[in-house]
């Protein structure tokens, strides 16, 4: 499918989503309230996570070729309203957030309303039976960002469509690569980036920055122009900021 057709389909889906938002707002608030509570409960105290993280091997830190922030976010778009999303690819609540709002985010990016910084952190590595799935998936997504903004978004959705259960081994590197090549159309250069663990160190540093310096205690965490907002209020608050601009 061509880019124009894909964007048209995404905009149509976004319009449908907006029509449903009023009826679904109350349900989403309940769902996300439970989901966020569960996510915070799962990661437990940051002290315990820090002890676990310090036991992990260190990787070389390579800065992505893609546009990134100084807080380790993959930067998409250049609109005046700034959104920061902190996600973990093994986090079920993040999957629900992305599934609910991906079309709306795409619409805002397409019309130049927002800048979206995706912080792909790995606080749930300890729930992948020693395979560090969250880190591996986040590093692969960063490789996709080097290819292009749309490829990053498409790969993120594909990863959530194939999300493994917590406390499983997660997807293998071969499966991560198959998703990128078969579902997203990523090329051999991207595959080499994944196979070389090119951004594993950058993901490690970004996770440490998020949990220690940016006071992120669970995923998904959502910030609007630097301030925390509730995921259930995401569309209403972002649209209000756009309208006020």
C-alpha cells in the first residue's frame, strides 16, 4: 500500500476513533486505572529494579541516527505540542494504550500538531525469564527509527500485535527480525542493526535515566508539555492543548 493510501486509511480510522471517544471515555478511564495500577505493582520498588539492573551486562552506547531527545526519546514530528510516552514492549497496559490511541497519534503527526517522544524503556526485562526481551525489543525498535518515523511506528504496532506474555521468554531475536522484515518491510541494514545489539546500551542508559532522573515509576507514563497526565485523559488533554495553541 502506498504512503498516501496508508495515511488516508489512518486518518479515516482516526475519525472513527474520535466519534467513539465520548461513549468510551468512562470505560477507558476504568480500564487504564486498573492497568496502570497493575503496571506500577509489577515493577515494584525502584530499589529492587536497580539491584537487578546493575547485574546486567553492559553494552556499548551508540547514539541513534534517528532524531532523539537528550532524555533518550525517539522523536517523531515537529509540532508545537510535545508528548512524551514511556513504554515497555512487554507491558500489557502499554499495548492497550497504543492499540487505543495509535491512529489518533498518527493523525496528529500527519497534520503537524504534535511532537511525540517515544521513550522505549526496559523496566520489565526481569519478567522475561532471563532473555531481556524488553531491552531487545526496544533496541530493535530504535533500529527501525533509524530507517524512518513511519517504520518506527509500524514496528511498534507490530510488536504489540505479537506481544508475549509476562514471565515468558518473550520473542527470540529471529522472531523480532521476522516481524520487521515480513510485517513492516524493513531491510537487511535494519536486520544488521538488530543482530549487532547496536542500541542495547542506549536503551540501558535511557531506562536508568527514566527511572532515576525523570521519576518514571510505571508504564505507560504520559507527559504533555512536560507535565504528567492520566492515560485515560490523553486525547482530551492533548486536543485541548492543540486547540489552545
